[in-house]
C-alpha cells in the first residue's frame, strides 16, 4: 500500500504533537519528497528540525516558504527569524521578526522577538 503525502503529513503532525520529534521527521521528509511545494509539510518539518536544534535544516525549510511558496506567511517569517538567530544571523533574523510583526500586529510573541541592534 502506498502512503499519500497527506497521510504521511498527518502522521508527522501526530508524532510532533505527542513529543516524538525525531520520529516525526521520517514521514514528513517522505511527504516533502512527494509534495515539495506544500508549505504545510515544510512548516511541520521546519518545526521538527527546530525542536531538534537542526538550525540550518529549519532555516532551509522556512526560507523556502517565505521566498517561494508563501511570502506572506507570518509564522514562517517568525520561525525563520528564530532559526537565523540561533545561527548567529541576528540582523537577518530581526528583519523577519519585523516582517512577521507587521503582518500580524496583534502578536505579542512576534513583536517581543524584535531585537534592539542599534
């Protein structure tokens, strides 16, 4: 039986919700291979990588979302900022925090991450 990208995505989400982060990457990576242009799959995979402190992998997934798949995705900008900050790219991270905050001004989470780099 062949699993669909959707089934793999749902399994990955389930594993993320239950704290099986490393195990979540397996179905999510398979789903990404089947549907590389699905922002939802890349977001879930980026979250898994972030939780595993795989900053460069998380950066790659969130950057793909904001640069190609869904440039107005405020959460992806925020998450990309978080990954970049962990990689020591604070100025670039700050730009994504500002974008996320401007896209969703009601989010205190986003605005609280904006760094004072002056």
